[in-house]
């Protein structure tokens, strides 16, 4: 039986680095790289077909160009049903955010975040369950923003709070089957997220951490069967610090910072 990993949001940022780092694993035959931008997926697959032996991927990269909010999840499910592989790891990394007040955010942006960050993530996790066996698992990419209400990113923070709550719950449900669930809660990562979320007004926050480093630490946490991964030791302090602050203070402070 073919052994695979699936990575969503694989065309850039942490998603692309998940593909790169998983590609060297000898226990995987294929990595299904799922994202909207087919040209970036093709470039990533070409990169990992390097003629240099030490650069070449051990697993075959399978680009799947799909928008998870517009029928893409159904395409992945159909392929799973058709090929019936052994799914070793599902990385649910695809997500979207916007820096704006709820009032200033467009209806399309607000509902789009809910569709991708919550609905598509839940759908993909549900569809994957029949193909996960003992020792396999999921990585759910949340955010430090999901640890409390955040002004100026109200919907985004709320969707990531769902990811955290959902991940903790299903981790307990799946523990008896030997299926691991790790929730990644990063702070500012060096990706194009800030530029996209600000619609080009910002090139990135201060103190960002390289995506490859965050991914490497997340995979290490997953293999150690850790419930949470943060990617940086200072981010790991956030859950304890935030417990000391009121939700109103968090929302107001985030609103000032995001401005």
C-alpha cells in the first residue's frame, strides 16, 4: 500500500517548507502538495527533483491544484477514495487572514476566512480519518492569535481559536487509535502572510522567525507526540502569560498593535 503525506497551503511559506522537509523521509512514497497556485506547486516539485543526490526528494511530489473553498476538498477526497493509500501525516496548513477591523473588512474576506480556516480544515480532517492508522497523525496549523480575542483581526483570531479547541478535542478522541495530533501555534513567521493579510501595506512584522525553522521544530514535536508546537521558546510562554490578562485587555492591546 502506498504511503503518503498531504500538505495543504503547500505553494509557499510554511506549507512549502513542510513539503521540503517531509520529502526526505524514507517512509513516504508520495507527498500530495495541495494549493491554489499550480505554477508554484510545479516549481516546488521541480525543485525537489534536483539532479543532486543529496538534494533529491525520496518521496514523489504530487501537485494538486485545488481551492479548498471551491470544491478542492472534494477533489482530494475523491483521490483518496480512488487510490486508498496509507496516510501517514496530514498537515492542515492552508489558511487566510486580514488585518482590518470587522467593520472595515469586506463580507467576502470575513466569510472566506471562516470557509478556509474552519470549514475546509474540518472537512479535510474528517475525510482523512479512514486512511490514518496507528502511528500516523495530523498537524493543525493554528496561531498565537487563537489564544484570545484580537482586535483588528477579530475573525482570523476566532477561526484559529476554533482550530486549537478542535485539535485538542480530537487528539483525545484519536489517542486510543494511536493517531497523534499536534497543534502548531506560531507567532510572526517569515512568510508572505503579512503582505497578503495587509493587502500589500505591510512587508512583515518585526521579530519574525524563518518558516523552515518553525516547521522543523513542529515536526520534531509531532514525532515526540506533543500536543502543541510553537516554533520558538518565547511563543511557548504565551499561553501562560495570556492567562493573567483579561480578554478585553487582549482585544484592545491587539487592536493597538495591529494598527
